[in-house]
């Protein structure tokens, strides 16, 4: 499922952010590791928004629940009109 894969991606992205923060704390000087960690953090923070499908809704672990709720609500409305 794509929503599970995207949630794993978000989880690993948080791990990368934590690792970069640790590198910044351990290397107080101006090393190449520090520069790379800062660039990675900038990139992660610039693109920190969740993936969206056609700009309509976010793809995450709750997507199947939201789609199920939406489908259920529309089915109930259609049933109400059918038995009116």
C-alpha cells in the first residue's frame, strides 16, 4: 500500500533529521560533516510538507481510514435517498 510506504518514508526522514542534529552537536568546528548535515537539514525543512495527491489530500497512514469514512458517508446518503 502506498500510504504505508509513505509513512515509512516520513519515519526514516525523521531519523535522518535526528542523525544530522547529533552530527551538528558532536562537531562544533567547521568540518565537512557539519556542512553536509546543515545542508541535509535545510533540504528536509524546506520540503517538510507531506506528499499530496493532486493537491487534494495528504498521503499518510490515516488515508485508508479517511477514504473508508468518506465512502461510508456517501453510501448512507445514497441509502437515505433510495428509501425516501
